[in-house]
C-alpha cells in the first residue's frame, strides 16, 4: 500500500485530503507544518508527497527538496491557493512533479496522484 504524506496547514483541507485518499486505499500521514513534514520525510519516506506551498513556519519548497533528496524518484504534488507563474517555476525547479491551484476538483487530484505513483514505479 502506498504511503502518502500530506503537508497542509489548513486543518479542514488536510482532513479532506486524508479522507479522499484513504477511500482510494492509500495510507495517509498528515503534517500541519514545514517542520512536521520534514520530520515525517526523514522518519519514513513516503511514496508520494502532497505539499502546500505556503506553510506557517516556512515554504513548501523545502518539503520538495527534502523529499527528493531522501528519495529522488518520489513524486511531489504542490498545491497552493496563491498560484503564479513564479511559484510554479520555483516548485518545478525544486523538483515538484505537478502543481495544482486551489480550489481544484477532487477527481483531478486523485487522477494526478494515481498517474504520479504509476510514473514513479516505472
């Protein structure tokens, strides 16, 4: 079973992601801050990361870099409520495999998670 790390500081969104992904059979671990996300990556590397770009104690870019440093093939999906070309470019340059602007459709997230996990195992 694939373990997915969700780094999201908005509690209602973290719960939504958790429920949505668990219904699809994924194991989900949530982190509400940059520090918690980094600690989770170090303790048990996930198969996929979903990370908010703006976190209360830093930047989601740090999550991308840490996940990719620990496991170069791990897909990282960045989500943000403040999309811009600069944010997208910074995320991709740091190793993000996908970028989603909030709000987005649940089916789009699930499709992206599935596709990214498939791609990472090839």
